[in-house]
C-alpha cells in the first residue's frame, strides 16, 4: 500500500483541507498521514470558524513523532500554510523524506487566495513561491493563484498558456475556463490538456482539496499525469453535480464517494 503525508488544514465540520484530500486518498487505497497546519471548527466562509493555527512547536513535535515511526512515504501533499514557519517546516520535511526515498512524489497546492485577494499573509505567499514550489513535481493552483505566481493576467487563456510555457513547471490549474466550460488545465513539457465540464452557478467548498487528493491517488496507482487529471476532474465534477442538485453547501464526498473511482470519464481536449 502506498502512503502519503498530507500537510494541510484540519477543519472539523467542513469537507475541506485534509478532511477532503486525505479522505480521497484513503478511499482510493492510499494511506494518508495528516500533519495539521491549522485546527478549525468549520470553513471560514460560514463565519467565525473557531480554532487556531497549530503552534510551530507542536507541529514540529508532531512530525518528530511521525518520523520516529520510520514510515516510508511515497508522496507529500501540501495545502494550507498559515505561517512562513510552516512553509519552512514543510520544506525541511520534504527534503528529509527525499533523502530516503528520492522518488517521493511532491504535490504542492499553493493555497494563497482567490477572487482577487490573498487570504494568507504576504510573507507566507512569498515563502510558498520561493521555497516550496521549486520542490514540487506538480502544483495545483486555482487560476487566481496561478496568475499571482506568474504575475500575469487571468482574463486571457492564451496569455496564461504563454506564461506556463515560460515557467516550465508541471501545473494542474483547477479552475480554468475554456469554451464555456470550467475544469482542469494540465501543462507538461509536451503541451496542454483540458478536461472541462459545465459551469455551475455555485460550487461547494473543498473541490480543489478533493481534486488534489484524488489526482495524487491516481498518480500513486501509476496513472500518467494526463490520465490522473482526467479521472480526478471527472470524479469531482460528478460529485459537484450531485452537490448542485442537492443544494449542498459542502462537497458531499462521503455520500457520493463511489464516484471517486466510478465516474463517467470526461474526454480530454487538446488546446495547444
């Protein structure tokens, strides 16, 4: 069985952060070990979330305990980082894991902001960009985060593609729009692929976290990057369709978990 370390938020009553990504990994047969960068009662979008950032000393000590178990990690997934210290700890953990397993796959979800603004401190965003992104085998930003990282305009898909080519970094954009569809835009050295679906009027929280976990699970089952993207976008789209029909404010991952490995597969589009 493959094993992944998830360094992200732990939100008790919402299907976001590690609650989403670790669940998807486990549902698809990957053991997930969670290192919680923040402990919240609910998603901040619903109001005061309750909870607090995990103190660095506690987070670091938790890692010491995990490390003492002498576990082999096949992958690391990083999500929400509340402080620049958390970023530096994640960097050191990844470096440590790669010493014993150079093939450890690293997925960095640069959780920084959306809708025109950062929702982490500037120093955290800068630390993610400078120190964490260079360690990634793939990054999974939303469009706003990608444009913030690349310092480019999000209104033009062609401009976004030019910037991605310049960056030369394997990227799965989780909210790209193309031809009146929204979906995953994958950039690799050999070009672009897009898996899109209808645009919903509203979407529940947690889609990006669930997509990252599902994608990573497929990578660990030795799918190609494009096939992993295609399957993960298909699954999260299928669950979101049910969420929209049910008027669910949270991503109903538990109720529709079978769709994580049994969804109708969306056709890939070549958009070179």
